[in-house]
C-alpha cells in the first residue's frame, strides 16, 4: 500500500510553496489520487503518493514518529525500533546513490552522451564506503522504487524466501 499526503503536506516536505506543488501535479511529476474529502470549491482534494516525492522529502516523511505517521493499514505498526533504524540508514544510502545517479545524468546530458561507467564506478565506491556490495545497493534502490520505505525494512526469512535450489527443495519435501 502507498502512503499519500495532502498538497500542503507535500509542499512542506519538499520545502517549496503550494503553487509549485500544484504545477508539478499538473505536469504529472507526482503520482496522485483523489481524496474522499471535498475542498471548499466543491471538488475532491488531491493526495500525492509519498513515493513520487523527492528522496529527501521521503526521508523527512518517514522520520516522523510512526505513531502519527503510520498510514494505510498502519504499515509501520509492529516494526521494531531496530528494523526502523536499519531502514532509515538504508534510505540515507539510497538517497546518496540517487544523488550520484542524478549528478551523472546531468553531466551526460550536458556532454551529449552517457557516462554510465562513471556512475557505476561512483556507485560502487559508495557501496564500498558503506561496507555493502554494489549488488546490495542496487537491490535496495530497486526495493525502494517498487515498495517505498517498507521495501527497505530488513526481510525475515519467510519474506526472503528459500535459498535452496527448487529441485533440492522438492526432493526434500517428497521424502
């Protein structure tokens, strides 16, 4: 489930004015859905998907106490403090990775070509500086893009799935 915020809350998280957020909504920059609440002009209010906000805005959103921020389905209820801190740490690293990617994207656009190798080298250096593998960093980035903050929570054995070869697992189960 996704987390949604009002346009006003999104403006506060992004550090920009409401008009700018409304322009971004009109241009399609943010994923939105209508609220059940009716505004003063008789139209439904617009809610913005937190995962479509900038990563720094998402960090601000998820650093809020879960008691006041556990949206749809109380997703963060029952999460241990250690798991929450682990996910926040991962979110900071993912933010650094996204900044590197954006920096290299801008440079490659201005030079008229792609500097993918430079970006990969910088991401590998980032991963090494945090004592994780490049593959782990890539997985965290993918999990965050697909599931948001929840995707960065440590996975239990059940969520991770079996590492056994499916043929070996089948052989064990049939015995």
